[in-house]
């Protein structure tokens, strides 16, 4: 470990309880994606924390229905490193208790991903306080709608990414392995509505055209597109249809989730779904939806960034590997633009979106030190 690495590590060790305290306070500021009032209150906490720790003000991007997005910039260098951190959670207010048991902190959104947000704030603080040599300015972008697809923040993320030489996504690592996330599947969401013709199921069934029968045919076809060897999954997860058992169903609807490792495969499946045709007269189909997050592929530029992170970790006395994971993140957007992107630099722990959501505090503090050293190397 070089002298700078030692200074960073000693600083984190000396301030560990303060860092953990900040995570506790942000976790207390519950921020369900669906509640603008709570999300904005959490956003205010974040701005106060950044001001207190780093001494800088943020830029606010007001939103009508979601919490306001924010960005914070440290340094005036020509080039930029983008750090991505969402502060919304999947949890309704008071859905989970906040508690600490030894080295483990439990709480709504602590792991996914307020610990990553605190990591970024403290990395900025350490760089400023220790006067570490930054080659590029740091931009922390905090958005409030990642858990529902980043619909209001995608354009902002992409705008900031185009100004950046690299993007670091502060989502949690791959569970307790601590692996960084070097690839993520892309996602697509679709709704197919089937219209048929109603009729009395007992007296005049021949006059009806069943939307449910057509939906069943489509569901079987769509599920046949799943190719586990290729990593492609097509899942009809929700269906609705019909009105009464003695009426031939006039309408049915299905919601479809698609996951792929590459944009090429996503476009292929997208074409198939949008190209669905009725199998018989009397049926009409309406297909809505699109590719959502493009895949975060392990491109050559992403490989180079991961190699730098892995080397930096080794120098800090840590061992990290890369992992391909199924869920998407905001890093998918930056990578699709060709910006070198690395994900999973946040908390070590487990239980994202689960009742046992938790952060392993000592392992996470090591990642705070790693992130700080890494941003000085890019």
C-alpha cells in the first residue's frame, strides 16, 4: 500500500463511527420512490450532509411527481468522474425497522443504496480534507426514481455521462461476496392487450372469440423465447381477463418482463413482441412498451476500468472479483453511451428489496477507502 493509501485507510478508520452515523441518519430519512414528500425530505438531508461534510452546495432538478434530483461537484478540473447514487427505496414508510446488531446495520434502503451514497460523500470529503491529487473533478448525481426505472432522471443521467470520462455506480456489491458488478442485464417492459368478442358461453359459444384463449397462446409462445444458456428471459408475470365464467372473454391483458445480456438480443426480442399477430379472425392485439434499460455489457473500456479498480483494491489490501448480475441500474445508461462504467462500488451486505436488508459495516468502510483511492487514479 502506498503512502496515500495508508493515509486514506487511517482516515476512514479514525472516522468510522461518523461515517456509520451518517448512514444511520440517511436511513432514518425514509424515501419511498412513490412518496415525493418523503423523498424530498431525504433530499434535504442529503444536501445538508454534503454541505456539512464537503462544504459545497448542490444543484436541484425539480420534479413534479418524484423527489427532486440533485448533483454536487467537487473540483474544477476539465474532465469529470460521474458518481451515480439513487436515494429512493422500494420500502413504504415504516415497513422495516432500523437496528444495529454488532457489525451489521439493518434498515430500509441502507444496503440499496444509501450506503453507496454516503461512500461518495465521504470520498469527496476525504479528497478535499487530505488534499488528494484529483485528475478529474467529481460529480455526484443523486436521483429519486431508480427503483421504478429512472423515468424522470434518465435524460439527466445521460447528460452528465456525456460530460464524463468515467462513471462509477455506487449500487451495492454482489451480496456478501463483495464482487463488483461488471455486467448487468438490460430490461424491457411490455403490455399486450387482447380484444376478442363476448358471447354467452352456454347458449352461443360459437359467436364468441375468446381473448383469454388467445392470451394463453401468446403466453406459451413468449415463454418459449426464454433461452437460459444465452441468458435471455421472457416472463409474463401478470395477466387479467374476462368478466364472468359464463361469458366468452372479450378482453385479456398481460404484463411482460424481458432480460438480456446484450442490446442486440434485446432488439431481437423487442421486434418479436412488437410483431405479434392475431392467430384468427375476431382478435385484435395492442402492444405497448419498449426496451427500458440497455444492457451494461463488459466492453473493452469497462474491462479497463474494472482492471484499474481491481489493481487499486489489491494495493489497498483487498481482493475483488467481477460479477455478471441480472438486475439493471443507472450504470446501464452510462455504459450504453460508451462511457467506461463500473458498478457495485457501494455497500457489502445482502438483502436488497428483502426483509433482511443489511450492511456489513466493517467491509463497507473498507469500500469507502477503496472508492476514495480509486477516484484519484482515474
